[in-house]
C-alpha cells in the first residue's frame, strides 16, 4: 500500500479516533448508568454483571476472524460494518423494555465495537512508516482512555438532564456519523493485479547469455526436445508496504 500524506493521515486518524473513543465510552457507560437501570428495571447485581459480560462476549467472539477479514477486505469495509452494528445496538438499548432486550443490545454492541482498535492498528501498518505507526498507536490508546473518562463524570452530569435513553440515541447518531466518515475518508484495500506477461528466470530469454545458450543448444549433439526441462523455482512476491 502507498503511504499517506500527512494531511490525509490526520483526517483518517480523526475518523478512527472517533470510533475508538465511542467504543471506549459505551464499554464503561453501564457502570455509570447502573443506578438508573436498577431503578427502572429492578435489576439485581448479577444481572448488571451479565450486561457487562454480554458486551465482552460479543467483543471476544470476533477477535479471531477479524484479523483475517481485515487482511482480506481492509479496514474500511470491516470498520464500516462493525460501526453500523454498534449504532443499531445503541438504538436497541435506548428502546429496551426489559432485561432481555438490554442484554441482547449489549451483546450486539460488543460485536459492533470489536474492530474499533484493531482496524486503526491495521491501517497504521498499511499506510504509515515505522516511526509514524508508533506515534499513531500511542495517540489512539490515549483517545480510548479519554473515552473511558468521558463515561464517568460527564455522563453522570448529563444523565439527570437528558436521561440515559437520549444518551444512547446520541451515541447511535455519532456512530452513524463515524460510519459515513469511514466510508468517505478511509482508503479502500488495494489488491495487486497479476502482470500480463512474466518471464521465467530459467528461460533462455531471461538470461544475459541467451544467444550463446541458443547456439550451444543448436550445436550440441543431443536434440533440444530430448533435454530435461528445468522447472523455475522463482515465484512472484508482491511488495508489502
């Protein structure tokens, strides 16, 4: 992949950072909302724990296939689909009427935000140089920490004014905007096209002494057709950015 210019890299980083910020926020927000959820749905301590466990279950289930998907189709498509699922999960959580619907929404949320960190790390590996990768990854982790901090006091201050359902609707809107930003700004995965013609390293034409080799073949006593054919052991290797 071709490395990005500085301006384009900053724009792509901002889109990735917004997605990871939101994923960190929704990961820790249930702890802040625990009193409100307990009061409205009469949840027990075990049920509150299950809400957190459902999130991490959905998150963990996709970690193994995510690596394969990111290598095959690229960060843009994978992250767009996962963020769309996160937006739908926030809408489902805001419209939940009981513990079962809350549990399902948190599970889908874990699935949706599962690519919010690994996709930016894959993008940094594809589009940035070595020193830039380290800086981008460090800043991305800092953005995630800010998301966890936002899920505490800022959410607690906004909760009496707007309610937890409105909060999740706003999160759904922000996730949807991140989907649009990802589809618009993040580069697509480029697959190398096969060359039209390739010359085998063992063929006479590829050798600098092809003319002398041809004369040696024609001047030899043995017919060229009866000579053993050498197989070329060289294979095409595509450059990795």
